[in-house]
């Protein structure tokens, strides 16, 4: 252990905040602190509770504690699971009859109060807004005002959301149902109503530990305060730079302003990163909204790469080929993960993996798959569901404006959170990080895309020789030569255009030939609007060609000279 880790493990403080940056070993420090406190007889394992935010994280902590002697007797669970066990026990103690039934599928119950013609995205939006309001302790009658104050995205009018919210509440009352957040409300209420019961709960769990404290929401924080008794101790671990769930109600101020809520608290900061190479870590840190001090401990590795692709299909095939190349170098499928911003980006990746016989597993935000090391398959996850996981090689795709940062991130707070999300995604990589973006993507309709502003910001940390297209010169040139030999009986790298044609006709023939080579569509290679803009500007040099908006670096790199020849 490092000196900072030892300090965090051994600190003699009743209220301790451990600020643990990405890859600094926070789970190891948390579990070893619990074990040390147990072995030093500062706490009793039977009266100790460790809280996590997912069942998977709770099981991981429990497993690690099981290898640390008596610490294995510590209770572990999520806020909801612990609260539910207490609520059920309380109902039994007071002899409650006709206890409410727990809703396990919130979406299906909500659908009962939503119009049948409401599209799936709007349905998901209503559900997320209801959960946000509950997490923020916002009553339905105040939702419209508070949603406006919080600059929530208004996919459908807030008034309509409020109506559906009220309908959901009435449905629960009518059918004697409760959801997971209702459980926490009940647990808080039981503790507030009966001091003797509260004292018994405080004795049951006198020493509390909370993982990923930056993800706590107001409702969960109220639960935590209710669990804390006069003599209780509290240790929290978190990272302000991994606060990426404010859209779901999380509030990082409980971590950032910990000393405000617990004035006599102590803070220990972990700075040594043991996960990522210096090259990856430097690039990741550069996009954060504020400077952070993280020290890489691994030896130098390969700089991150960026590839520009013609479209999402080309991007997916590029990732598939790169994964296979890495397997030929000695890595496994399980060593690699593909991270996307939205679920809509996954379809072409699955198709490409099927064509290349690559085993894969798709994780969801609600139930992330394994960490990629338990099965020899490539993990496909959203950026949010990848949090807390790591792989030797990460393929980060779809890094375009509109996706990252997401289009609806309009406030400063939301833009800062997008940067933190990109940081989290990059720091999942241990040895290699490969970033890609597509000039066109089929989601709703094909339209031109621009690379994320983040890519310019990290460019100084890239090896120029590694910044390329997957359809790189060496790769595409060989395909072009093969195409020419087959169709034109020559081995040159130029694709022939026509004679006696207008310039736009020549340009159209060029894009059709490129499309054949790339197994793509002509309008994906060059859109009609872009082709017209090129003809209007008549570029006579690569520098002039680069000034044309929306033309991809890949196109310029591979076919720029041929475009210029048309106008020379």
C-alpha cells in the first residue's frame, strides 16, 4: 500500500471522507479499512454496515471482506435492499396486515397510466423524470417548477409529466403497491416515528461505510442520516470526477461538502493511479472541467488512437477488425470492451461482430455484465454502465458532437458532467485506448456528424502516426489496388474518373468508385450538399480542401489529391 492508502486505512476518525480518484484502489482501501477497524477492535463486524449502489458492487465488497478474516461478518447491501429488510421486519413486529406489494417492474406499471400512443422514448423520459423527482424528494405538485429550476430536458411538456406522475401515485394507492423509493421513505418514517425503534437500529448498525458516495441522492442521504445514531461512525469513499448520475437524481455536493454536513470530519486523498498507462491517464485528465492531481504508477504504454470513419457501419467493421488484430497479438476477447454513449449505437456493432465471428455480451445500465474477465467475450456497454469496470483494451466509439457531449447538455453543469463521463470512459482502459467517430450515422436519418470537441483537446497526447482512419492508407490502398486490378486492369492507387465530364459529374463518379471499394453508398462517401460545396469552392490544394466544412479528415487523407486533380 502507498502512504496515502495506509493513512486512509488507519485514520482514527469517527467521520472520514476518502477522495479516491480513478484507478487508485478505492475498493481495496475501503475493504482493508473495514478489516483494520475490526482487527483493532474499533468496530464489531456484526454491527457494521457497508453500503453500495448496485448488487454487483455489494457482492464484490462482500467477497473481498470474506478473504479478510472476521471482516467477512460485516453486513453489505444496497440502500434499497437494507431498507427493505428493515421495513419487512418492522411490518412483522407491529403486526401490519395487508402489507403493500413491491413493484419490481416499474415501467410496466407506469404504462397503465400512459397514453397508448406515447412512443417508447417519451415513456422512458416520463419514467426517468418520476424517478428523478422522487430521488430529489420533489412532490408531484412541485415537479413543474423544480424541473424548470433544474434545467431538466423537456422531451414532453412538464405539465404532461406531472399528470402522469400523479396517475402513477394514484395507481400505487389504489392497488396497494410500493416501489423501491417508497421503501426508503417508509424506512425513514419508521425511524422518525419511534425513538426506541430508532435506537435499536442504531445499535444494530453502529458503524457505516458507503462506497461511491458521489452517487448518493437526497433521498438516500436522508436515509443515511436516519441510520446514523449519536455514537455512529461513518466512512465514505468517492470521486467528484466520477459524478455522472445527476440526471438520475445523484447529488455530488454530499461528497464535495462533506465537512459541511459532518464538521468534525477528516479527509484523505488518494492520488496514485494503478490502472492506466501515463499516456491514457494524461489524455483523460485533460478533458476534466477542473484540474485534478492523479499520478500514474504504470510504465509507459501506447498513446490513445483516434480513427475517423465514413459511417457507423464502417466504424463497427473497423472495431471488429481491430479486436481481431489484438487477439492475434495475444490479447483475448475478454480483455476488450466496446463503450457507446447510447443503446442506439449498438446495433451495427452487433452486426459487425456477427460477420466476424466475435463473441460478445451486451450489458445494460440496470444490470451490467461481468467485468469482461469471467468470460472470453467482448463486452458492449454504455459509458454509464462501464463505471467501476476496467479492461486491458477499450474501444470508445461514436465520439461525435451530439453524442458526446450529448445534444441536450446545454447548461454548464450538464456540460461538466459530460466531461466527467468521458473521463470515466477513458479511464476504463488499462493498456490501450482506441477512439473512433463516424462522419455519418443512421439514427433516425443519416446526417453529417462532426468529431467531438474533446478529440481536439486530447490530440496533444496522441502519437501522430497513430491518428488515422481504420480505412488507413495501407489498408485502403491495398483494397483500391485490388479493385483496380479487377475492374480496370491496373495496379495504381488512383481510382479513374471520367473524361469529357463536368466537374460535378467527375466528382460523382469518384464517390461512386470509392463507395464500391469501401462497400458503402455514394451519398455516405460524399453527400450531395457537400459535393456541391466542393464544386462551388473549386479547391486546388489540400489546404483549401480542409477549409470546407464537414469533409472528413479520412476523405482528405485518402482521396484529397484526386479531388484536387478534378479542379486543377
